[in-house]
C-alpha cells in the first residue's frame, strides 16, 4: 500500500474596507459622526477600515485652528473606541500637534488599543503644505493578521524610491485628498506602484468639493500585485469590502520574483 502525503499552504485572507466620502471643512465632531454612521454595521465583517487623508478636516493649510494634541485627541479616542466596537483596525490621516510642530499624521489603531503612526514625508509644496507642517522621516511597517502592511499618504505616491518595497510588505496603502483634475495621475501611479512593488495596493481618496473649490472624484482603487484592478469607484460616497489572498500573492511572487533584482539604496 502506498501512502501519499499532501502539503497544504495556509490561505491567509485579509478583509479590507475602503471608505470613500465627502468631508466637512474643518469640522472634526461632525466628520467623526459622519464616519461613525458609515462604520456602524461593520462589526465582524472586516479586518481593516481605511479612511481618507485628513478625514476629520479636509485638506486645510490652517492646522493651528484644528490640530489635535497627540496625547489628548478626540479623533484618536474615537478611532480607539470604534476599532474596538467593530473589531477591526482603522487607519486614516489627521492633523496632529506635537512638541510645537504640526504633522499630517496617519494613525493606525487596532482593537487592543494600540496606536501607531506615520508622518507624511512628502509634503505637497504646490499647496504650501511644507510651510505649516513638518515632514516625517520614517516609514511605518505594520504586521497585522499575518500580513506586512505599509501605509503612506497622498503625495508620497509620486515618489517611487520612498515607496519601494525593501521591507517585503504585502500591502501598500495610500490615503489621499487627490483632486479630480489630476485623476489620471492618481490612477496611473497607483497601478505603477502595485506592479513595481509586487504587492496588493489600496488607494482611498475623498469625493466632493472643498473650501478651495477643488473637486475630488474619489477613484478609490484596489489593485493586485500584477496590476489588475480588483475594485474602483468614482464620484460618489462608497463603503466597499473585499477579500485579499496572501496565497495568491505568494504564488505570483514565487513564479515571477522581479523584486529579487531590485537595486539597493539609502534614503537620507
């Protein structure tokens, strides 16, 4: 009698929820209420919720009027409670004041109350973001539910060296306030970052019009490691949940391991 042994690869599924929304200008409490309504039915249905850039204020260049202290933040308290309530990690960027500096800070909050953060490195000089805000210096790589995740912010998308997958992350996230008039750039660069870094990519953008009369088309996108669009939504508020397979990603990278030939470099 012959014995046959089969080896199974554990399929690690990550459930992602993207929240594409309009934003109330510099109105933290009402934006939080707005997002609370959108997230209220997600308990047990997702692993990660991704909100836009500056989701409590819109892309304002007046941080002095809306910045929250990192240790006494209404938004962080809200994210912590909401994360516990829906049993999922929540991320998105807000305006934080710390040690006399203002940061466009992406917050990563998990149900156990842990708060991690990434300060946007590439400040949008064309809008003067570099004047009131201080740039970050370090990437954040989160290990969550068997996945390595790199969350970045908006303008970072244009800088492939900073985004480069030298950490072997599985998922690259961009939260944004990216205007409609450059939507082609947004869509093209998201696809490029996914292909060159051989990872899943999620880009979450806002919709609506802000106080500077900038219109946002959203175009929130989920793209796989081969550049295939798994989901894309434009022009309207939307909450979407999708499953990502790490097994499929691993199989693809074993077959076509382009990253093995990547260049080494140092970032100053």
